[in-house]
C-alpha cells in the first residue's frame, strides 16, 4: 500500500450560473488528497492519513475517497470544521485563500496518528499540511519515524500566502527533504526553498543526503530528473489546458504508480534505478497530469483513460 499523509479540504471553485452570476462550487480537494484520489483511480492500493471532520464537508470528502477506492481506515475523524480553500483562476492558474482556523485537519497531534501496518511500502507527504501547528509537526514526526523503513516521497508544494514564518517552514522542508527518497518540486518552489538561483547546489545536497530521485517540474517545459548517476528531461505532453488545479498532485500519483508497477518502490531499488525505468515512470506522471489539466478542477484520470 501507498499511504498519502496530509490535507483534505474543500476547494471552493469559481463558476457562473446560467444567469451569469458568480458562485463557488464546493469540490473535494487538497494536494495530498488529490494524490491519493489519483492513485486510487490508477488502480493502486492506497490509504490516506488526515484529520477529517464529521461535518457535511467531511462527509463529502470521505464519499470522494470511497468513490475512488482510497482506504479511509487511517483517517482521524473529529467534529471540528473542514478547511475551505477559495480559488481564483487567472489565465488558468490557481490562487488560493485558505480558511483553516481550528479545523479538523489542522488540529491533529502525534497522539492521533494511527499505527502504520506492515503492508505499507511508501508514504507521501507535502503541501499546506506541513505549515500550521500542530499538524505540521505531526506530519514531520511521522515522516522522520517512518523514513528508515519506508520509501518517503515529498512534494513541498509551497503556498506562500499561507506561510506566516518563512524561515521556520524552510527549515522544516529541509529536514524532511534530507530524510526523503523521492523529492518533487516545481522550479518556483525550489527557488523559494533554496533562496538561490543555483538549483544544482540544492539538488546535489538532497542527493548527497538520502534522496535517490529529485524531480524539478517546469510546466510546459517538462520535468528535469536527477539521480546520483544521470540527469534527463522528460517533455511535457501537449494538451489544451483548462486549469492547473491538481496538476502537480496527480504528477506525483503517476510517478508513484509507475514505480510501483515496475516493482521499484523500494529503497534498495530506487538507489540503483535505471534510466529507462525512471523515464517510463516520469512519462506516466506527465501523462496523468496532462489529462488532469485538460479538464476543470482536480479531476485525475482513471486507469482505463490512459
């Protein structure tokens, strides 16, 4: 099983009524939630760790997990409200305003964490769940505890408008990255984390720590992929972009699914992964993401759509 660890929220997506009035449509989302949904639709055995409310929006989130064959057995249910993220789209690019105070997802602590079962091979982390407390420290603790025995995937997925203490968050990301096997960041996220235009210095630092694979996504310019032994660019797949909501999240799912299908989602195999195998996994990631951006909202493809 692959377990995705992080936020589940409701994206309030802008829409127009037939009378041309502007409204918001509540849609299940969250970066880590989107990755779990995409993995389930790709046919992978996937679980999800998050604090999920028992309110009406929390029920909507659980129903979405069930519909995409994601196990809710690790979810931490409580009666605090669901996080809401209001989305503004400009030329297809999403900007967010978060409402997260005292939410079900934010207030989980280390004492709430479930026991990770023996059938879990990999855990995926990232995004806004790493920013606020106490959930930020909770997920960091979980990653550091599981890193010696499980494949760790990390996508920091920086949301600057949500970060109140930049130095504290950079320090957390760097600690988590240095214990991760797979790191995927956008070029913009990498510049923010490293605070320098010298990308390669930060990439080499991660590869010298524990990372076997570092991937820098560059939108229409594809993804640059680095290991200790080689580097290549995986071209983006051309498509008509409706919006970019969930693009990086579903890229992560495609990558993990590709590695899993090739029986490579193990620490020892990632260390020596061959370029051909990795190129196939990254191509699948690009393909999954290209389908997601071709339709509204974070609506990742099912396996049969590939």
